[in-house]
């Protein structure tokens, strides 16, 4: 019995470590779009946001976008907004074909890689591994972020881990359900 409790406690350590990290305000961020006005992250205050930094040619990024397409379709009615930002050199030229191939139900745009690394507070001495995801609550606070070298998040349970993070994000600051009055 004690062994099972220890194993259960050990399994929670990564989640507790993440929860112990201080929240931080999401910095202002702009996503440029071909033929459309740029999007600013601040225009989504009040909505939970998953911001995905991708490379349009990266198979891991494409797989993640596939999962996020499902998530946007499922959770969009509850307020979720997924945004994708391609950050490779030449992204402006690559994004239209990416949109045509994947037909995401959320905006996909581009910006340069250095702005994404600044946003994610990515260490300068570490090579970024794509995709990179930020989970931002309704008040504009980054609740969690992940980079593709995180095997616990992007491994075999990647799709379920995305859903778990999104469901947690939807609960933070969600509007209270109004009590239904009953007639007597």
C-alpha cells in the first residue's frame, strides 16, 4: 500500500513542479497574416488561448496542428482560441500553402523566430525544438508552456496531454454558471 502511494506521489512531481512555477503575464505578441490585418494576442483577452509556434515543414508541428484542429473544433464553443504562428525564414511565403493543406479552423500567421523565443523566454544558449506551445488563460497569463523536447508532454500521450492542458485552461476564470430558478 505504501509503495503504491509513493509511486502515485512520484507521478505527481512533474505536475506539481509545473504548478509551482510562477504565472507570468503573456507579453504583447503580433501575428502577421497574408492579406489580412495582423492579430495581437491582447485582442483575445477573455478567451483561453493556445499559441503554437511552428515550422510549416516540421512533421512534429504538423502533427500538433492536426491535434489542435480537433481541439479547436471541440472546445471552440467553450471559448478556446487556438493561434498558430510560423517562425521559419520565409514563413510569409510558406503559410498560404500550409493553410491550404491543413485547412485549420483557427488563424495561422507568421513572425520572426526571435520574437517567439523572446515570448517564450527561451534560453539563448539552447536550440529551440519545435513546436513550442503556450497555454494562456482568459486574463492573459501564461499557465503552462512546452517545447517539443519535453518527451512527457509530446510523447505517446501528446494528444491527451493537449486536451488535459486545454481543459484545465478552460476552467481558469470561466464564467460562473447561473443558477436555474425553479418555480414553486
